[in-house]
C-alpha cells in the first residue's frame, strides 16, 4: 500500500513537472517580442536589428531579426529639424542610447532623446550643417522579468538617415527707409555651390556681396539725395553659377526734409585752414579712405555713440557760411562738448588715418570693413596710431577745436560704399541735446 502511494506521488510529481515544462514551452513558443516603437514626428522607424534571448527555468528561446533598409527623412526647412524623436515600448528597456553621426563623427551620444535642431544649427541659427546624418537608437534588456518566470536579455537597434538640404534663403532688413539709412541683405543656410546677387535702382554702384560666418551679406547705402517713392530691389539665386530663381522687393523711400543753418566763421580761421592746399590734402586722404571696401567685417551688429553732448549741426543740414550764397551739405553731426571729453570708437575696426590735417585738425578715420568707414575730426588728442586695431568703445581721442572749427566739438561722420549715412540710424538720440540756436 505504501509502495503504491509513493508511486502515485512520483507519478503526480512527474505529471506536474511535465505540465510545468509544457506550459513553459507553450509560453516561450507563443511569446511575443516587446513592441518598441520609435517615431520621428509620428512616422515609425523600422527595426534594424533585434537579438533577444528568453529564458525560463527549463527552456530557452532566441529571436533574431535583421533589416538592411534604412529610412531617410528630408530636412528642407528649419521647422523640419524641430521634429521630436520618441521611443515607447510595451516593456520598458533597461537602458536606451541615442547616437548621431555626421560625416563619420559622433556629434551626439546619450540616454536622452536629442534635440535635432540644436545639432543641425549652430547657436545663432545662421549656419546649418548640411548633409547626411545617421541616427542610431539602441535599447537593451538585462535580466528583464518579462512574463512569469521568463527573463529577457538582448539588444535592439533602429537606424535611419536625416538628409539636411536647406536651400539658400535671403532676407532684407526692412522695406521702408529714410534717405541716409541703409538696407541689409543677409542669407542663411544653403551650400557652397549656392550664391546670390543683388540688383537695385537705389544705387548706381554694383552691390558687393561679402561672406560672413559661412553666409552672405550685402549692405546697400541710401543716399540722402534720394527722392521719395518706390524703388526695385531684386535678389538673384544661383546654383553653380546658374540662375535658378529671383525674389523681387519694392523698397519705399520716405520724404525727408533737412534743416538749414547760417554759420559765421571768423575770417582768420578760414584764412589759416580753408585753403587750396588744405582742401587738396584732405581730399586726397578722404577719397582714398572712403573708397576702401575691406572684405573682413570688423564690426558687430550694434553701434555706440562716440561721445555725448549738444548737437550743434545735424546730418545733411544745408549750411550757408558767412556771406557765401553757395551752400554746402553737412554730411555728419557736430557734437559740442568740453575740450578733453573722451571719444570712443563707435565700432571695431582698423585705424587707417590718425594724423593732423590742416582742414580737419587732428583727424581719425577707421575702416570697419565691408565699405563702412567712420570719421572723427577736430580732435584735441589722438590716442591711437595709424594701423592700430581698435575695439568698439576703445578710447581713440578727445574733443578739441583743431582745424577749421569755431569751438570744441566732434565732427562725426559715417560712410558706406562712399555714401555718407545718417549717424542716427546707427545709435539713438537718447543722451544728446539739440542746440536750439
């Protein structure tokens, strides 16, 4: 009896083991791989490879998958690069690694989903890294308790391409201006084979295009003599020197009136400074300097006033001196201040003139690059030498009354491509006073 009981127990145990093993086998046979879904803006990325090992107490199962086809996404606008890369799964992986390669270099590797826009664009969003990016997503399971007594170990990957091909795009600073201001045309994105040309009836000069940090820039001066009305500006786009398309703009020039001034200049001052020799000396240096179009851009996008004081003569003022019936145009601003008042460089650049001239006294002219020149006349002291590189706000001299001058002041002028511009377009009037006399 006892023997039969033991046999029964043994058979029961054996049936339990067989049933358990059969159940394990059935579970492994019917087990579904965890669903890992990787999306880029709601577009699902297929698996590239899967290598999973499932293990129970009595059995094992292996899943292997390989897919050589890679999906490619085309990035043609900055908005395309704002797409979000996400990963979701029915069984959360032990760890996930994101890896992005550009030109075979790893530009990102981490456990957080990357910001594609930051990787493709630099910090100021002007230069873009065009070309093919390879994006790899790898997830791992380590002793993951998947179902009942089944553990999962293994790795899965998804790989796809980002084809960044954002065409050259140009923009203009505005479409409405006053005479004496300037238009900025700037490009963004594009490739080395893409360029632009700018044509306009606002100027008789050819428009120079300069390269700035991998992009292109054109500065178009608006002469103070421009009549009000609408003008044409056309941007031509080229690919390998072949015209591909054009963008026309209408530029509106507003009406602008400039004041008149009657100046009394002592005859003794005129006799000693306003001579044929002084005019010839000044003209030679001025024309050489004003014609400079240095390809290096020294200046930044903001400017400062060189000094502060009372504005005794404004830009483009019509001036009658003594009894001379023929007026002159004052293409600068005169800032009256005490002798010795500091004068600062209104932008970074290179001092091309720093010397005494009979007409303008102690004179400084600074080349800021791209045809932009600033002029400082009648100084008391010169604090820089010709050839010096100066930074914006560097002390370059002090206010004086040398040369053809009636009192201590700074005659400050700006030219762009040989056209004099209104300084008030570069910095605000705040901090100045206007002479009411």
